[in-house]
C-alpha cells in the first residue's frame, strides 16, 4: 500500500515536471530535450522523478514476487535493478551537467542563424566562429570576419555594428558579441559549421 501511494505521488510530480518542460521542449524529443537543454533544473527534475517512479516499480515487483513465491531472491533482484537504475541516471546527469559547467556551444539552430546573419554590407564571409553559453539565456559569440578591402575605418566600424544588430535580431540570447575584422587571404579559408564546438573557456579575441 505504501509503495502504491508513493508511486501515485511520484507520478503526479513527474506529470507536473513534464507539463513545465513541454513549454520549452517544442518539437524536440524527450531525449533530445534532455541532451540540449541549457537550463539544468528541468532535466534533473525529470530524470529524478522518472528514476523514483521506476525504482518504486522495481521495488513493488520484487516485494510482490517474494510474497507470491516465498523466495527472497526476487526482493534481491528488485534491489539490484534499483541500484543499476541509479547508476544509469547518475551517469546521464554527470555527462549533461559537465557540458553545462565547462561551457557549451550554441544549438545547431542558433549557430546556423548566426552564420546566416553575419554576412552583409561590408562583411564578405566568416573566417572563424566560436559560441559559448554563459547561461541558459545568454550566449557569447566571437568571430573573425572578412571585410571588404576598400572600406575605410569608419565604414568598417559601421559594418561591424550592423552585423552585431543582425546577430541579435536573429538570435536574441546573443548578448555578448566580439567581431574581429580581417581580410580574406589566399591561405585563409572561411569557417564551416564544424568550427563551433564546446570549449572550456571563452575564446581569445583581439
């Protein structure tokens, strides 16, 4: 009886967490939401509630089978399943929380939006691009950009200001933007999507 009541309470808690998560999840699958969420509290609550509900289910299974068969090995099996479940959840949380602690790059959607927004008047291409989440709703963008060679210093400054405005319009959470002007030389190739990656500290720009 106690296990059934606990399962009902944990099920209600999981339902509440799922409703809150759905507001941010959008069209992403639950697995993708947990892997890409920038705010750690919702994935942690979801996994904790799911783990508790499954653990109670395993405990109920073990106790029921022990009472039915009179063999204590079923109780031991239920306990072992709970232990394995906790190890799996701990491993998932450790991997996901590590990425948020050491620094995680922008999502694929935001990265593509930045790459599309950067080129414009005076900005010919992107030479290098790095992104880093400073928080769930704060993104750092650092890029080296190839400018039109004939621009004056004043025109370069205006082109960079315009590029920053385009980035913020495309990705509102891009709060900190560093753009380094350069020229496209024969030995310099524009960046591709593979150059934006997880990094341990903000990139050096200058």
